[in-house]
C-alpha cells in the first residue's frame, strides 16, 4: 500500500500504469482512493473512488 498526495501520487500511478511519470492517469480532486494491482500484463487500475461518489 502506498499513500500520498497529488501531484506525486499521480506521477507514481502514471509511471506504474504507463511507464511515463508525466502522463495523467489519475484525476483526483480533494479526495479519493485509487487501487492498482499487478497482473500478468503489468500494473492496472482495479478501482477508484472519488469524494463525489462518497458524498452520493
């Protein structure tokens, strides 16, 4: 488990998912959780929850 804040957490996710830390793969505002997992092809985004989803 890795916990962090934007923009560094977004850069790490981009590096793991795309191989380029300058990509934009995680769009998170004031709160959210992104779950990444490794499968046979590499890292993939398993799920994401944003503050908007939690507020309903």
